[in-house]
């Protein structure tokens, strides 16, 4: 994914190439979605990582979605990421979130890794050999992304990693890790570095059990990672993580997560509508009910609102806007908050609309019970309360109320 600095009208040939590429990406996404669907019941019931879906991402090359074509990747755009996360979310929110977060990590490497590490990792991403996990959580820092207490020790040309993280999505299956740590020679907790480590360079120890309400296939166990890595495996410069977070981690997290949540809620609404339209289903529901029609309308309205905000934010980021600007930060945060709240509310209303049998029981083809469990995590996944606090402070910096 590149950020354009100059806009030009596409030629007929370039537009055709882009259409062909988009078709190829859509086919890869559809293949992964089919595999995720086949194993959905087991991964949710047993709270296990969706290994078969990951294997299909490897086989199809979808793990290299954002890797430039000249490095063997798909050369995908931010729009491709949004479309893919939405499509996967319609089947399984855990798979969609796992994929979106991997793409966030890969974009950090594309944008900020230096040679020769960049070339090595891009080739592995394109070949499907590198699934990335993010290690940013840390005990005692309360979700503050720009802070780390774990010291990164530097000795000659090596870096010593000793990191405990309470939540690492997909960490037990990852081939490599992007890890935040307090920079060598740091004088404050916000002097944070981002480093890459191959799995074989670390001792990776999981602890505890993963038995959550929803997002059960994300398998986000606590991990302890220890080992020594070459000094050139810093992503960006020491202490430069704040910039990476502002221009890659934050925007792609909020956009990718929101796309996954919207896809999940849209899939639920689609299954409900198909049930209501089915000749057998019509015998169980009063399609002349004004209350039912109103609830369907409200659910669709909520999802249309999220979709409009998602596409607006996508255009802002893809268009090369200054993401450090107050109005840009407010829009990005608003997307995450709104998507988390409205997608959940839409599904909650659908449960009321179809009642106990198809809204509450696990064996309903609507899968509303699972969808609601999954979407309950959205407001907690980087807390909406924390974002509201940040946005309140940002509002004071924009008394003219300028929109991005």
C-alpha cells in the first residue's frame, strides 16, 4: 500500500491491469473465506487458532496483499485491505481480525524497514512464509501504545529481547514478531523502538488458557519472548515508534478492525434477510409487522453509517493527508468508536427482531449468538473510553471544528 503524492488519471491499460489485479485478490480472499467457513464451528467451539485459514492465506499469497508487485506480492491497496477484511468478516471475525492485523504489521515493514531486512522480509511475505504477530501490549501501562517499560538492551551489534505481553493475537502460530520495547539509552518511557524478530531467534513461551466470550479463534494468549537479534532488525530508527504508530499502526488498525466488524455485522444482517425471504422462514415471521420492518431499517442504517465513515477515512489515508493533523486524528478515532458501537448495536437489534429461536440459540443459521459475542470485543479492543478521552483533548485544539 503506497500513499500517493500526486494524482493522475489512470490510462485505459492501467485501469485494466488494476481490474485484473483486483479480481485476482478477490479470488484469493474467497478461497480463504471458504476454508474459514469449513472450520468455523470447530475453531469457535474449541477456541483454537484457524490454522487451515492461515494455510490458505499462505497458499494463495494473500499474506503478501500489501507487498509491492516488484517484490512478488499482490501490490494491493488500502481499498483491497478494506474489501478483504469485510469479506472475511462476513464468515469469521477472528479470521478477519487476524488478517487485518497481519497487514498492519507488514505495512510497517514495507514503509519503515531498511535494507537488507526489508528485502528479506518482503520476499518471505510474498511467498506466504511469514505470518506476523504484534507484541505491543504490556503489563502496567494500561493500553498506552506509545509507552514501554521493557528495556531493549544493546550490546555491540546485537539487541537483547526480554518481553512479556499479556495478549498476543496469533502468537502461537506466528513466524515473526514486531515488538515494541523501551529504546536503548532512553530517558523516558515514551522513547520506544519497534524491532522485528524471527521465531527461531526467540524462545517463545505461552501461558494460561484462552477461553474468551467471543473472538475465540484469535487465540490471544500471553507470551514471554526472550532472545538475541541482530542490531539491524530495528524497524525505523530507535525511539521512532511514535511516528510508525501515527502513520501506520493507528490508521491501519482502526480501518482494518472497522472493516472486519462491518463485514461481521453485514454478514449477520444478510443471513437474517435470507431467512426472512426464504419460503419456509416466512411462515415463522410476520413480514407485515411494522416493528420488524423498523428494526431491519435501523440495523441497515447503522451499517450504512459505518460504511460511509469507513470509506471516507480510507480515502483520507490513501490520499496522503497529514495524519498528525487534529481533524485527521479525530476522524480515525471516530471511525473506530462508531464502528465498534454501531456494528454491535445493529446485531443486538437483529436479535430482538427475530426473537429467541434465531437470535439467541447457537444452532440458528443466522449465527447471531456468535456474532454478538465477537462484536462485544470491539469496544474493548483499544478501549473506546480511552479514545473518547483523547478525542476530548483533541477537540480543544480545534475550536473552529474543522472536518477532515
